[in-house]
């Protein structure tokens, strides 16, 4: 059913394909920038990926500063430190080279430096940021978050460990360079976790209240690519064509998420990540089937439609319409089992070592997370606690 009103916005310039990174100097010049601050992490440094960025700049007069200590779950402390480095080095732009944590960190730094602030808490929430930000180029090294396409950033509050959300069209990056070379060294477990992160973005936003026909097209393409290529990439990590398909899918799912938002799966994931440090991709893998089950009564038909890009047209037509919602869930559960067998990707909170003693705190944080408002079925504290217990085993 087409909604009576919807909006779609995605101004990111995409440069995608083999050697896309070579366009980096030109894109900086187009943004009238010559002195970027490159933000990355130690994993990228050890994998040798930064060398490709240096090579891209080798025959230009562009000079860059480097920060390579972004942690797995970045915090407001890191953001404040980076904002000070940006000012001290007199940088004029930002380049995020990494996965979701690095990208969200760069977005948050951009908020502080543009507003000449040191307090990230002043900008938590939706549409509080009302100024155009500094030039920001994203070079994703994972195929999961899709943050290169979104106007959203999530950063941990270092005092209470709550994940703070920032949402604004101004946060959306200027350029994203999707180069399959950047993901070739991603370990199998991270490949699986980030792939399920992207799959959850595409699937959950497809049945939540802000869905629309434009983003549904993005979601179906993303789901199909991930279903066809995720296991293949884990088995053949150097398959650059399959890696490129996953990078493209993650971007498409990010566009979908940015325009259609998410629901309880993300709320539970944010809360569990904040309280227990559970990586977001693993959380999405654990909670996705439980979110689908919880919303069957209100969104069963929409969930059933997702079987088409997941399993293909032949399988889809063989399953009666009434059985497709449950078949969709079973397909996801089978995929999770396959990934567990291949790389030990946790399927339950127990396998992820999340203690039951934290469930009450997680549930409380989850029902206060912004994504919960867009879930088809209402979720209260007891509901969240019930889903957590269901996801434990």
C-alpha cells in the first residue's frame, strides 16, 4: 500500500567500483578542500589499507593529518579529542576510512567543529543540527552499516554508556567511495556480522511505519545482493566482485534506513551495545528473527514479501501467500545457522555472553530509544524484556 505522503532524500555522490579510491583527490578539490583530517582505526592501519589513500595523494599537493585510534565503540571523549586535533592542525575537511564506528565518529566531529562546540550532548536528537557541515568523504572498509548514506550517527556517552543518536540531513556525507579493494582484508567473522547488519537495515525498515515505494526498491535490491553473496564472500574472501556487491548492498540499505528508519530490532541492539558492549552487527544478527516474529500480527504481509528477494522468485512462488511470513523467518534462521557453522557468528544472547542480569537495564534503555517509535507493534518494558529472554537461547 502506497502511503498518502512520503519523503526521500539522498544527496550523497557515489563513486563505486574498482579503483574508485583514485577519485579521492578530485573529489576533495571539488569540495574546495586541500587539508583533510583522515580518521581511521588500528585495524585499518595494520591491514595496510591506509597505503592506498597515501598513494591516491602521492601526485597532488594535498596534505593530510591522521588520527588512527578510533575504538570499536566510539565515545564522546574521542569525538571531543578529534575536534581539538582538527582545529590544531587547521584542517578543512574530513575523511572517514573505516567501518561504522569510524564513520559515525567523523560525523560527530563534524558537528562539533561546525558549531564551534565541545559538548556533543547539545546536539542529541533529531534535526537539532541546522548548519551545513564541513566537507566529509567516506571510504567504507566494511559492508554493513551503510552509514556513508545516512543522516544518522550513534556515539556512546562515556559517562552512562548509553548510545546517543544524532539525526539530521546536514550529517549526510558529501561523497562515498565504494572500492572493493577496501574490504578484501575484512576477516570472515566481521564480514558475516556486517553483512547481517546491512540485511537487518534493509529488512526492518521495509515493514516499519516510515517505509515508502522508493526505499522499498532500494531494500529489495540490497536484500537480494546480500542473500546471494554473503556466504559466497565468507567462503571466498578475495572474490572482489562479490565484495563489491556487498558494499553496494550496504549502501542501498543505508539509503533505505536513512529515509525509512528502523524499529525494535535496532532499539534492542542499541541498548545491548550500550550496556554490554555487544557489537552492532552481532546484535542485529541475534535480534532480527525475534523482531520479525514480534511484528507478524501487524506486518505479516510485508514480512512475507521479503521472501522474494531473500530466496528468489522460484522458491517464493512455491510458498502459499499465507505461509510466506513464517518462511521468511525460517530463511533468516537458516542463514544464521549457516553463518554460525562457518564463522561462529552468535545467534543468541547466551552465545554472545550477554548476562541475563543486565536484561532489565537493557529493556529500559530499549523502550527509550528513538527507533522504537517506528515499530509496527507497540513495545513496552515487559515486551522488551520478553524478547530479550526469547533471544537468550
